[in-house]
């Protein structure tokens, strides 16, 4: 797999997360004459209104455009073909062409992406995108994916880092987190972060999360702004407070079956890779405006969005890093060498922002 880094503009040098496979030089805008039609199925667990869906739909649109309509990507949003684990397994077993869901839900199949979940690993969006788009980082992850037959094809931001949303209790100090129950994905590092706060992480699949919150099975959840908004947690008082904590980063990854993808004609792979690269670059700009609009809409609906005082933020950061990093560094897929590589490739913090206006 050969990967790209793309700088969108000199005025705002943010690198796109681009992991499209074996993209040949000069193919970014290429169109190839194909001798037959190709149809691929892509399962996206997140809803058609989720921020990731816009990038995935753009990928499908570009693949058709670049192939003069001979490549069709049939996209199934909203878990129509199964959960994240089920669709990733289907790709692994060769029964599905593409599967998209958060890195977190690959944890039961491979630990290759778990290192990205280390809390407070990145201090800005610039660092996140630089690390995700790093050729060296992608090569390391793909080497770890080989035993399960998967390949990292593309990545779309889920809509910012994880924040803390609650329905009844406003978190104003580090101590306020203790004793709470938060909905968690299957990421062990997300659950461990909750536990570092003295809280509990309860694994609940995304489609069932609103009802779990409504029934009081959990007190809140830790997801990005775009996920709060797309799932309508701001409606009906389901979430009343969102703490701008930025404690953990994750993204939506598209995987392919390594063997099946390699068996496609070269011109088909080139078109798919080119479409993915352009869609990801487009999505970086789209996400910034999208999250800013989401935040404004949630505030207008009555959700209080706020940050902790510096001392309390530092207390949460320190206790999370002290507990989780010590616990997980050295495990499969989370070696110190890999962490060092990611931090090196992340580069400078830049302006320290996360691409949205709060």
C-alpha cells in the first residue's frame, strides 16, 4: 500500500487523513477506461446523517465519476448490514467489499488501531491529522493487520475528539466524574479512561445508546460533537451538558480484504484509491464547518457546552494519563516504539485548535 499526505492550503495547512492504497503518481484526477462494470458494497454502521456519511458518499460519487459510471459503490448506512464487528468480520471473511465504523469497534478483531485511543495523545487536530496521514504510521498499522487479512483503505473524521455529555449532572470538577456510568464503545482504552475517573464504562452498541440513556442505564456518554448532534441527543433533554474535554481521538476507518483488493484490476484499484484520496481531502474542510454548525444548533436547543477550569482540566488529564498509559503501553499493537513513532509523526501542536468554533 502506498499512501498520501495532502496539504489543503498554505493559508490553513491542515493535512488530510489519506490512506488510499497504491495510488499511482498522477492518478489523483485520473479516469480509466474499464472493460466492464464493477459494483462494490460498503457498509457504514453510522447513520446517513452522521458526519462520516458525507465523506463516504463523496467517495462513492467520485468513484462513479472517475470511471464514467462503470464503478458503483452501493453504500448501506446506519448498520443496515450489521454491527461494526459483524461487517468488519464480513470483510475479513471475503463476504463484503468495504466496511466502515469507528476504530474502536475493530478492537475485538485486531489491536492495530487501539494506540490511537490513548487519552490525550494528541493536543490538536493538526497533530491528529498528521499522524493519521503519516506513511510510516500507516505502514506500521498495515503490517499488524496482515494476520487478519485486512487493509486500511481510508479514514474519515467522526467529528472531533471525544467530549463528555451528561443528562442530569453537570461535571464541574475532576471529582464529579466519580461514580458515574458512561456508555462506551468496545475500545478498552475508552473504558479504562472512564475507570481512571472513578466512573464505569458500559459497552452499548451505538444504535441502542439513545434508549440506554433515556432509561437511565447510563448517566452519559463520551463521543464527538458531531455524534451528539447526528443522533439527536440534544433533543428532548436527552443530553443537557457537554463538557469540552477533548480527551480521546478516534475516527471512522474503511477496511478492505487485502487479498480481494489486490486481485482487482490495477485500473480499478487506481480509481478507487484516487476517489478515496479526494473524498478524504474534501472531508477535512467539510468537518470543520459541520461541527461548528452542530455546536451552534445544540446550544440553541438548550445544551450547555463548557470547559473545566484549567486546574480541574489538568487534574482529569493527569489521572487519565497516569492510569491508562501505564496500564496499556507495551500491549499488542501499543508498543512504546509505535507510540513514539506516532508522536514523532504528529509534529507540532500548531494553533492548538480542533477545527471548530465553540
